[in-house]
C-alpha cells in the first residue's frame, strides 16, 4: 500500500492513547495515519510493562495532602511507593509547584471515574470477546486498619454512583482467592474490575487498525512542523494532514513545544516485574492500596507494577526501585516476593499535576489536538479519551465536558 501523505488526521504516538484516537477517528470515516517513534507495544511504551487495569478502580489521583513531603523522604527509602527527585530542570520545578498546589487542594476525580466507566463499557461492547480482555472483578487490599476504615466508609457513596463495591469478609476473600496468602488488614471487592493483557492487546489493536486501512508508521519521529499546521516533518518524510493529534505519551510536551504549545506535563518513571505464577498466585487483579501498586495475573505469569519516581526525563531507571517494588508487593502477597522473575521493566508515564489528562484543541493552532497526560491510568482512560478527541476533531459536541481537561488550566 502506498504511503498516504495527506490523511485527514495524523496521530503522533502509537501507544494505547494514540491508537484509540485512531480507532474512533477511523470509525467516523476519517483517513488516519499514525507515526510512532518506536514500535507499537514496544518496550518504550507505557502499555508494554503495565498491568492493564481498566474499570472504575485502579490507580487513583496522585496528588494528595502530604504526598510531596513523603516523596522527598522516599529518596532514602528503597521501598517508597512515591519518590520525588527535584533538580535544576525548570519545567520539572514548574510542574512540582503546580503539583504542590494540587496536593493542598481536592482534585475532583469525577471526570476520571466517568471516563473509566465509559471506557469499560466500550471495551465490553467492542472487545468483549478479545482474549486479551478479562473482566473478573478486582480485590482492593489494605495493609493498615486506618486505610481500610477510610476506604470502607466510601463504599455507600460509591454504590450510589453505580460502582459495585463491597467490603469482603476474610471468608469471602478466601473464596474469591483460594490458596492465595494475603498479609493484609482488610479488603474490598469491585465486581467491575477488569484488565487487558499488555502489550498483546495494544499490538493486536494496531494490527486491527492496519487491516482496516489505518496506516501506522513505526520507527518514525516527528522533527518539526510547518505553519500552524500545514505539514509535519518526520524522519520518514513529510505529511500534510487536515488535523494533527498529539498523543505521544511522555514525549508529548516536547512535541507540542515545537508549536509553541506549553503542556505542564512530566514523565514519571514506573517499574514492573513479571514473575512465574506461584501455586498460590492471585486469580484476579489486586490493587495494593497504601503501596500504590497493582497486580495482574497473565496466565502462567503474574505482573506487578508500581513506584512513581518523579525525576524528569533524563534520569535512568534504578535497580534499587525494582527491588523496592518487590518488597512492597511482598508485604501484601508474600508468595510473589519469592517468585522467579521473568521480566523487569521500567518506563515513563506522562503525568499532569492534577492527574487529569489533557484533552482537546490547542488554541495556538487551529487544527492541532492533544490527548496526553493519562499517567498510570492510560489503559483505563484511552478508549473514552479517544472518542472525545474524535468528536472534537469532527466538530461534534463531546459526550463529556472537556473543561476539566483543558490544556491551559495550569
């Protein structure tokens, strides 16, 4: 197939967010091309090493009272779930200032919950038979009495908002996870908990799009733009699209900066370890609340992911943090701490100070849209976010109000 250099829409980024933008744009009849600096589902992408959580639970808003101080103290603790490494990077310092403000306030997480609910509904409808999609319910595990009590108090409100959450007795937990050793104080259960096996799902979505006529150009980096925006220069030639969607993950801020668009976005490093599933491994996803870690069963393997290392783009991964992640998980699920590792991964998650992604049109360029900053919730937000972007590109009224996601809110 000849390369289409003048698609209706060029999506920059072939991760989960970019692919779902392409998916919904293509379904609306647009000709779509995607450029990806690496490979779809490759080691550089967040979806390569995460736990694939989708549904109404999963990773929560990062900013909360006292977290910045705990992150600074985490420098001395290898098992700290959040680590903040301030440096001389002006953009990182600017982001930390906004993050400090978010920690002092109360971020309204309802737009995230709405996106997660819509994403889960889309996955059920469009990918319910996909072998990489599993809806088995999710266990929320709490190590301390205080954290469990706070979470239990939110159950009635969650149920009122349509989230099927309930407190588990120890007998119910044993029935859900027979043979699994938990070292916790208490647990909740969300019947809507689901996960995607990644990177298999992302790679499969890429193949589906290609078969449908979307052109995906891997190993292709954006080098510049002409006008606002008449053409996009890449390492594989020039494109002249009708519209551009920047969905380049942790590299979105640098890409947008070429157009004079400033995104308050920072790459936050995360870690994961995939182990051979022990006989007593969990059968369904488990969220380790205080440890800010997630566990997903992938057949004969189990993957756990966590640690949020706020340190900017240039700092390399730390084996010390991978070891610390194993200690965090072992504090809840002792068998996993002893399981044999088959893969260790580290990657960058694009985060905003308030954990809400950037979604919408850029004021500086009439035909440029941004879908970035999904943090550690990319798989759970991408399906709905892709639809919102497709509606915005088409000039339609989005299903959700985009004001909480506006690009200039910081």
